């Protein structure tokens, strides 16, 4: 127990001593803290005073600068106000000067107007006096000439009108000659340009009227037993086959080019196939007919598409395709129609006309040749009827009706179609007729006409389709012209061989001339 009491006492003493030591240490730290705080406070006060002094200095500096800026702006504003005042003063002086000038000009204008009024009144007075003198002189002249003023004026006007009429007539005649020369030059240039721009191959085909046989034995097979094969071919195609005239050749004779083409193609297929008997013949002919119908329509559509003339009635397109198998002097009629359409379109473009309508008229001008071998009438009449039936333009109808001169041309496109038709038919290589034969035929045509009494000159025109005969008016009168034209026509029909028709035109002209010296 004693040990525990001493131990406890020692612990208590230790605790007390520790507390005393802590109290002494705390007091010492507190004094040190107070000292440090006092130092910090004094340092802060010093810095605050410095900051305040610097702030005062900065404020004074800023106030001074603002004052100086304000004074500068005020000075500038005063200067601007002063300049505006000076400008207003100068403008006011200018306005005053102008006002003075205007007042002076107004006075001057008033003075000028007064002077003009005075002059006008003087002029009116002088004009009146002059008119009175003129009237008195006119009265004196009327008494001296025994003619009134109206009569003298009428006579003078008549003389002036007569003189002017002569001068105007001479001027018009001169201008007409100049215009004709220019028109001729322009026409030549247009035609030459059209020919130059159109490059067409020369004719290399003629109407196919013969079929070559591989050997003579084929003739017997085509004829057949008792001629039944050849009869079947002729009945199915509507042609005549001539076999015995030429070796290794069968001649196909028919006025219808479509039938002739069907027969030609059918014979070639039968000879290649080798099966020649009536049943097979009918089958082949039917097949060729269908294929040819499709080919005809295709040829017509290609021609229309090539020219770019828009839509055409399907029946007219089919008729155009039929022209592919029609020839005139070796010239394919469809190719000729396309060529005429091209020529016409080129010339229409040069003249500023409707190019599409011109091509349409050129393409359809010979459409009648697609049916003239199976209907009554010339190809011109039939073509006009077909075009009218299928609703073609009146200009197209006139171009078809007048391209051989059967009717009067009512539109310039008709003239172009006629010219293009002549160009296409007459250009070298267009037809099989040689140049020598062509020239000889024209010379013979002119020779026949000039062989009649009273005929002065004759000219073959339109590639020999027309002969124009100039007669002597003192030997052939109007009544005998009909008789002479009839005789010329009969002699041409009896002595010449020619394609198509030839128009005979007689011209009788009486000229009276006087020479003024």
C-alpha cells in the first residue's frame, strides 16, 4: 500500500509540475505572438499608408488627364463650330451674289422680250404690206396673162408633175435593173451554195429487171412440170417471167416496181433453197411480201428522220418507202426526193424561210409516183390528191401541183422546189442518160421547134421538160399560135424519145420603139 501511495503522489506531483511548465510555456508563446502581431500590424499600416498615397497620386494624375482631354475636345468643337459659321457666311454671300445676278438677268430678259415684241409687230406690219404688194402684182400679172392664179398654178403643177414622172420612171427603171442584177447574183450564189453543200453519190443502180441463174438446169426447175412452177410464181407475184430470150438470165416484166421486187427476191430465195414447187412458192412470196412491207415503211421513216421534218402521216411515210423501188432514168425516186428536200431546205435557210416546211414540200413533190403505175392520172395530180387527203399544208400542195408548171406557183417555197427538182435531175451523174445523149436530146428538141415557119428562137429548159418558142409577131398571130403549138407537140411525140412530159410554150411579143432626137 505504501508503494501505491508514493507512486500516486509522485504521479500527482509530476502532473502538477507538467501543468506549471505548460502554463509557463503558454505565456511565453502568447507574448511572442503578441509581439509578432504588433509587428505585422505596424507593417500593414505602413503599406496601407503607401497605397493611399499612391492612390491619391494616381487619382490626381487621371483627373488632370481627363481635364486636358476635355479641354482638347472643347477646343476642337469650337473650331468646328467656327468653320461651320464661316462656311455659312460664305454661302450666304454666294446666294446674295446669285440673287443679284438673277435680278439683272430678269431685267435683261424683260428688255429682250419687249424688243422681240416690237420686232414681231414690225414684221407682221411688213408682212402685211408685202402681201398687199404681192396681191397687187398678181392682179397685174393676171390681167397681163389673161389667166387666173388658180389656172397658172394648175398649169405649173402639171408641168412639174410631167417632168417628175419622167424622172421617177427613169429612176424606177434603173433601180429595177439593179434589183434584177442583184437578185440574179443572189440566186446564183444560193444555188451554188446548195449544190456545194450537198454531196450525193452518183447513181449506181438501175431498175432491176433480170435475175441471174446459177446454171441452165435451174430454168427447167423454175418452169416445172408442164409449167406449173412458173405459173405459180406469176400468179403469186403478178409479174411475167421471160426465160428463153437470154441464157442464164430470167427477165422479170411488170409495170409495178413493188411486184417486180417481190418476184426478184422470191426467185433468189427459191433458187438458194432449191425447193421449187407451188406450195413453197406461195409460202416464200407471202414471206417476202410481209418483209418488203416492213422494209418499205422503214425506208420511208429513215428518209423523214434523215431530213428532220417532224411527223408525217404514216400512209404518206409508207408511200415514200415505195419510192425506194421506183426509178426514173436510173435515178432512184426516193433518193431524188431526199435530194430535192435537202436542196430546198438549204436554199430556204439562205432566204430566211421556213426550212422544215421547205424540206417537207421537197420530199413530197414526187409522192404521186408511188401510185401512178396503178391509178389514172399524172404523178403531179395524184401527188396533190394524196397530200390533200392526208392533211398537208397548202404550200406543200402548191409545191407538188406546180413543180412541173401545171399550176401557178403561189409561194416562194414552190419556186425553190421546182429549182431543186431541176438541179437534182440535171446534175451530172444523177441519171443514167449520158451527157452527150442529154445534150443531143435538147438540141433535137430545139431543132424541131425552130423548123417551123415563123419561129424565131427556141429554148429547152427544165432539163428538157419544157420548150419555150419565140415566134415572129408579123408572121404568126394569136389565132395561129394554137395550131403551131399543136404541130410542134405532135412532131416531138413522133420523133423524140424522152422521159415524162414536155410542155410546149409559145411566146409572141410585139415591141414598138421610137427614137427621140
